C-alpha cells in the first residue's frame, strides 16, 4: 500500500463512501510513527499497544472536526502525546508513587522486557532518559529519535521554540554526564 | 528569495544540531531504536485498530443492556461488605479462641511405631513374589482313576446296548408294516385256527417219568450222573 498525502486522506474521510478507506490509509501511514512515539514514553509494549489503539479511536472520532490550521501528523502526535502522559499520570496515581519511582518502575520494565534488543550502551542511554523529567524526556525523544525540528515539536506540544531548546539542552547535558559516568554500569 | 530560504534552512539546521557540540559522546553514538515489537505486529495492527474502533462504535450505538439493581444497592453495598467481613473476622476470632488441642489422643509411641508398621506392610507388598502356576491334579488317587474308567466303560456299553435295541433296519420295519397290513385282511377266526393248528402240529412229549428214569439208568453210569450234578 503506497503512502498518500494527508490532504487526500482528509478529502476521502470527508466523504461517507470513502471514509473507511481514508481511515485505513491514515492508519497505514502513521501507525509505526505513533507506536514508537508512545513506546519510548511508556516503555512497555503492551501498554503502547493499548495506547496506540486508544489514539486511533480518538482520531476516528475527531477527524471529522479536524481543522486544517495544523498539519495532520502534528495533530495525531499531540493526541498520542496527551494519551501517553495521561497514562503515565494515572499509573503514578494508581500506585501512589512519586515521579522518580515511576521512572524506576519503567526502568525495571525496560530490563525485564523481552522486546528490547539494544546493547549495553543503548540500555544505559535508556536508563539515562528515565532519569529525566517527563517533559524533557518527551522533547528529547522527539528531537533525537524522531528527528523533528523545534518548530514541529512546538506545534505538537504547544510550547515555544525557546522553551523547547532550553529543555532539550538541559536534557542532553544530563544524559552526557550519565553516559560518561563509569560508575554507572549495567 | 532563494538565498533567504537557504539562509533560514542553514540557521534551522545549525540550531537543531548545536546540541552535538555540547554532548559529543552522545552525538557520536548511532541513533538506534533499541526496542522491538512482536513478529508481524505492524501487519496485524491496522486490523486490531479498526476492530477496536468498530467495537467502540457499537458500544455507542447499542443501548445499555438494561440491567437494574435494587434501590440504594450501591449506597448500602459498602455497609453490607463491612458487616460480612466483620462477621467473618468474628468467626476467625472465635476459631482462634478455641483450644489448639483437638482432644483426641493416641497410644504411647503410636506414631513412632506407625511408620515401621506401614513400612513393614508396604515392603512386604512391594517385595517381588514370583507367582507360580498352580497345578491341579485331575486324578487324586489311582483308585479314583480306575473307577472313572469303569464308569466310562459301563456308560459306553449301556449306550451301545440301547442303540442296538432301538435300531431297526429300514427293510425290517417295512416288512413288519406289510405283515400288519396283511393281518387286517385275514379273518380273525382263521388266525386263531392257524395258531391252534400250529400248536397241534408241534411234537408232544409222550414219554412218562418212569420211562425216562429207565432210560437214564440204562445209558448213564452213576459216576457220570454225580459229575454232571
């Protein structure tokens, strides 16, 4: 299946007889990007799987009301980000654990996960990421892994480019220190 | 216009990559996704998503199943649960207050002996016993053997005798039937006469006892007679 432009998807979705086709095209185009974005935040595959489905349900429900004042992928990314952060907050409330302990839980699930095949350096990088506050981790993932530009991240998160730059630089410095610390071994 | 565009792009690239100078080690690492997914996950994901979306739509279209609960069910539920748990805890407390001893006793050193008893029985049962086939003698004594043989001979002889008595050749039976048929045709008086006539024709013993005595005395000696009797 070839990837189609967002405009074509939106056009097809606006018509009743091609709505399902448009939705299938949209899933095909964005499922992997959204999955990886969510997975890097929640770490666990099963949680990511559930969240991706929730994201697309929301997309299906709200796409008819989507306005073209933002890009489609920006809009879907925002939904996915909000769903993931809501999930992490609920997890934190459910377990009544402070944020750093949530990171510890995520770190444990990272080690125990059967769907992780990175080497020691990759594992250490992920551990370093889990020491960051959620927002910094989110920004770092979008910049480092998804290779999004500041203005794109800004459109998704609704944060100014200047604030994003600051957050990202802080995150990078923390990770560099963590990675160069030989005392931290896995 | 193009120059301005290129300048903007260069500036953006510079901004987006200036972190590499601040974190050279991190910048030197290859950007690699360490996570993996189950096999064929992304092939099946669209189906899973559309399935979930469809189910979700159905939930909204189909009205609630219409189950109801009694009035104040949920408001009183907590109290009922607490009551039940307190009753259960009371029962537990009562059980705890019971003496730990059951009141039963066993003979002295019962359990010490029990083990050896069980072992003795189980070892006995478990010991391999070669099961010999039992030979049952048909004849317990010689006398019984010969008596049986005699019985067999007698039964066989009796059977043979009966067989001979009841056996009638087919020809003989036919002749008998023919004679009987002829007898019906002959007058009864003729038969009586014939039988009487036959008796009249039979040789009659005419010698007297005195004549017989004389004959014996003349022809046999006394020795012959005594040896004969």
